[in-house]
């Protein structure tokens, strides 16, 4: 099974190198998008690693902006053109690390070759903050400079501008939302690229959606022939109530990954429970001891008899 790992990164080259080295097998290729604001020379050492491909179409990424969708599409297109036979396409951030041994991850994907691990649920969903306002308002690009002025302008737009007709832009599609991070089949990846090429209006509309990275891919596949194959996310992110961003994971979080973990807690910002955890974010290069402790635990697990998450019923993983 050939796996294409798509990685969005803007910092932490040492962490990214460790991620690639850990996941590297003969079946794994890595497609890297380094944000255009970043000095790419810090990542030059990665070019010597086998099966690592840098995306030449670098995007100036901004949080909650279509630029992240475009960077992802660029990597998807690059992977398909590199090798159309990838069985699995996995989207990760540069602050993500595996919480299971690499062999376990590859065996997991081999056991479920048709599954698309993409969280996708109907909008609106007030509980998880996925309101229709994400679609009906016209959202400005959230990037510096003048970000405070843009927020003031956004407030005025939301208050006074007419609402956008999202139904006209989506046509027969029902709006869906979910986590930015996913692991889909090669066939589903090609479907997304083909759909994007054929539906310019949907793409144009998505440029001014709030957090389109949590809407674009989910809406396409959630309304596609692949909808019945969608499974919960496999990436753990620890969100606490009221936070604007997830926790940076520390050593005490590693206790959760000592055995196969199932996401059942709202702290994961995941309304679809039951997904087995293979990856987690966010990690940082400081303190590096946390990274080494995680991989030491993964290597110990690799020496044990194989187990699956169903062997460990967990009522709630509280993060």
C-alpha cells in the first residue's frame, strides 16, 4: 500500500524531520508545503531524505483562510501527478506526530482500504461552532498586515452586508463541516481534484467562507459516492472549552497514548466519537524531551503483540 503524506508546515524543521523519519518506509512518500512567509532554507536538510517532495507552488497561508485549502489542493495534485497509484492520502500539519508505531499505522490502513477518515457532519452545528454564518457572511482574508482593521471591517460586514446565498453556490450539495485533518483513499483524492476542476462556482464561493479548510473537502466528499465510507477522524487535537486554539501537548498528555485510544471526549472538538487515534497535534520542538518520550513509547509498543482500540473500551478521554 502506497501512502502519500501531505504536510502543511511553517516552522519547527527539526520536528518535521523527526516526523518524516518516523513514518518513512518504502511505501511512504512525503509532499511538503512550506508556507511562503517562511525562510525555506531552514528546511533544506529534508531534501536529502528519501521520497520527500517539496511543493514548488508555495502559498502565503493564513488561519481560517482559503489559502490553506489551496495549499492542500496543490499537494494533492502534486501527489497524483507523481504517482496515481497512491492507496492512501493523509493530511498532517508540521506539528503533528504519530502516536502509534509506523507498522501499526500502515496495517490499520491496510485493514480498512476503502475507509475515508474524514470527519464530516451537517451544518449548522451550534454546539461545535459550525454555524451557517460561516457561509452566509462574506469573510475577509485573516492575514497581516492591518489585521485589527480587517477585524473591524469584518464586524461591519457581518452586521450590515446582505447575506450570501450559499444554496445557489452549493447547488445540490448540503453543507458539511469537520476537522481539517484527514486520511482519504487515493480514489477519493482524485474525486476531490476532479470536482474542484469542474465546479468553479463552488471553489470561488469557498474563498470567502469562514474556516473553509473545515468545510471544503468535507462538503465535497460528504455529498459524494464516498459519503458512506466516511469514518471519524484519526487525529487527536486537545481543545478545551473556550479556547481559540488547541493545547500544545505536554508529557502528561502522553499517558493517553500508552494504549490504543478512541476519541470520545468533546475536548477533542470531535462530535463524531469512536475514531481510533493514530496521530496527535500540536507538538512543539520545546521541550524536545516530550517528542523523544513519545517515540520511545511508540517503539516499546512496536515490540508488543498487536492490539486494536476495541480491546480498550474507554468511556471518556478528557484530554
